[in-house]
């Protein structure tokens, strides 16, 4: 009985995941929605380390 419940739950989650992926693929998206802009006013204190290497 427990295996049936777990198997049904796994199948349900897989179907829901596939439907979400298909919805994301089939929905039209404009260029503005997919692009991400990063605006930084103060470039002096980024808090990130920049490592430049030459290969």
C-alpha cells in the first residue's frame, strides 16, 4: 500500500513538472522579459573580487 502511494506521488510530481516546463517553453516572451539589467551607482565598493587571468 505504501509503495502505491509513493509511486503515485512521484508520478504526480513528474507530470506537474512536465506541464510547467511545457508552459514555459510554449509561452512567448519578449526580449525585455528575458534580459536582466544590473545598475550600479558606486563602482568603488563592489564587495566582489575581480580576478583577471590570461590563457
